[in-house]
């Protein structure tokens, strides 16, 4: 009973920590949902009547004023190097002031064409190079505007146990939550299994 109580308390503490991190991540980014109340089974989202992937956000929603302003702010925070047209992030603001109505009309008409990416080569520590393509800042701005609407449509349909490439979630959270769920599953089994898992939880891990 003492072993079960001690590890049950650790489980509750771990779960509360994960839920708090998810809640804070949602508040900061305004994109991901907060985690649902805890349970020992993986939770799945309520299926939609029609897949968002089949419908997709409308272009009108993508070029909506608040969405593009949010996209521009994110691109400016990301900074990054210029693309093939040599336009910097600071230049993008002035460019949009002069040309946004034209760009918006092209997007709505389906005639907008992305520009070629700039190819650069990044040296590898073990030798050789890694090829990298850098889009123009204008294309990065449009990509960000599309991404925001896609996340709004798709993220609520994902499982609560899904952590890959989602706002406010990380691989670290996935590993810890998986360990907590596993501990709940093996609770009451052999002390050797419980001790091994507890050692894993206390160890330092590299999540890069």
C-alpha cells in the first residue's frame, strides 16, 4: 500500500504539471486547446461530421484583416534571412502597404504564384553540407496566414494524446505523459517494473 500510495502521488503530480503546461501554452499562443481532465486512457477528439481536410479554410478567411495582421506579426518575430528577391522582413511591411490589395486580389482569384526559394548550403559538423531553401518573406507571410487558419480547423480534431507539431505542445510533454499513463497501467504489478519506470522519470533526457 505504501508503494502504491507513493507512486500514485507522483502520477497525480506529473499529470497536473502536464495539464498546467498545456493550459499556459494555449493562453500564450492562442491556438492550441487546453488539455482535458486527466484519465488513465488516451483521449480522442470528437469526430467531425466532415473532415476539415476535405473542406479547408476559405481564402476569404485567410486574407481576413485580423488573420493577416497576426501573420505579419509572427513573421516579424521569426525574422529570418531574405529570399531570392532580397526583400528583408522590415521591407515587407512597406511592400504590403503599397501592394496588399493587389496581392489579396490574386489570392482570391487563385492567380498568385509563389516565388522561387533561395538555395543555401549549411556546413555539417561531420563534414559536407545540408541544402536549405529560403522562401521570400512575402511567401512566408502568406504561408503563415494559411497555417493559422489550418490550425484553427484541424487542431480541435486531433487526439489529446497527439503532441507532434502542435502549438503549445512538445516532445518533452509527450514523453512525461506517456510515462505517467504507463505507470498507471502497471500500478500494482511487480516492484521491479515500478522501480525501473521511476528511474526513467527521474533521469535527464535530451529532447532536441
